[in-house]
C-alpha cells in the first residue's frame, strides 16, 4: 500500500490536481461560479460514455452472479462509501430485492454515514476484515469504490475478496497508469481535476453516483425486474409507491383505477404478478408458478403460455 500513499502525497493523482478553469474561484460573481461548476460537470457524461464497455461487463458479471444466488457488495470510505450504501439501500424499495442481495459497506460503519471518519480509510486490514465479516464467497461480487484510487481500506477488501474467489470490480477516477489494481473489471471514470482542488465529493462523486445507478439498474433489468421501462417489482410499502403501482397497472392494461386496485390486492400487491394474472387470465398461484419457473422474468413467463 505504500506506493499508493506516496503517490497521493506527491499530489500527482488526477483527482488531486489543480483545475486551471477555477483558479480564481473566490473572485467570481455568484453566477460565474455556478457557470464554472456547470461547465465542469459536463465532463461527467463524457466519462461515463468512455467507460461504457467496462460498465456493461460489470452489469453482465453481476447479473450472472446474482442469478446464481450471489450477492453484490459495494465497499468504500468517505463519500465513495456513502454512495455505495445509498445505492444499495435503494434496491429493496425499487426492485423488491431481499435486503442482503445488495449491500453497502463503509469504513467506520453506520456512524461514518453522517460523520467524517476519513482516518479509517487508511486501514487495509479493516477492509479485509469487512470481507470476512460478511462471509463473502466465490458467488459474490465486490465493487471497490475509491475516487482517488489509493484508499488502503478498499484495496485490502478487494485483495481479500479475490482470495475468496469473488468477482471484483474496481471503480476510480484516476487513470490506471497512476494507480493499478488487480480486479476482474476495472472502471475508470476520468472527470479531471475538481473545481475545488481535491474535493472528490464534486465531479468524482457525481460520476460515481451515475455509474452506480447504471450498474444496479442494469443488473436488475437483466434479472427481469423491469418490464419495458417500468419497475414492475416495486415494493408497495407506502402511499406514493401504491399510487405508482396502480399507475403502472393502468398504463399497461387500460384498466380503471378501481379495477387496477382490485387486481393489485388479488396479487398480494405484486405488480408483476398482477400483470401476468391479467394478461394470461390465471390465478395468483398459477402466476407465481410461472414466474418462479422463469426466474421472475415477466416477459418470459408471458411467452411461455
């Protein structure tokens, strides 16, 4: 790990460089300041496009692992760790995934979500211990997230995960010639120096959030949790999500709101099952059987009848 630390200290990392476009940030008018941020943020979209093949590979590998009973873990420190935890937390309500299917691990645990614990990122052994604590196996996928690429906590975790045979994905905002890593998929999101030098919660944080959005959503699409562009596995747990479920049913079936509500209740508030029951005129038990037979893929279940 010493090579990574020394490189960071010398300030050669892309994420640590000074951005010439914001050199006079403290002298700009407020509107000019906003314009600088806005212009710099356009690099986020370019960075995602440049990494599209690596993101696609990450999606395919992750979907394959989860399809076979594996789990997806995000691991990071500071902002990177918080973004991983956020993405993991959104999967159960959006895709009705079991809580343990997608998990976020952050250096310092839950307390680090609301209070800075940056010193904990220097402990590679803690990263390895987190892998052991979660009993990660060869079935699982571990995504190490580190904007500057050097975080010992993440490198320790990835090394331990590789030793256990897990699929490993590395996500960083520095080029591989600055920080190299052994991982099955190496995703580099190169957004350049930050508007505020070294503040990787800015462009680096934004591009990481977009990449995680794509990875998790793409994986769930591959797992059949999406029909068209509708979240047909949405967990109906509050009024907003109940209304969304009804709108999905109405839009796709042309039923009235009252009819959609009746169908939703008959299905046990499972939108995917409700659609299959309506389109194929089967009861809930038969619909369940068909979905289980086709690993929850609604389109395949429809085509089987």
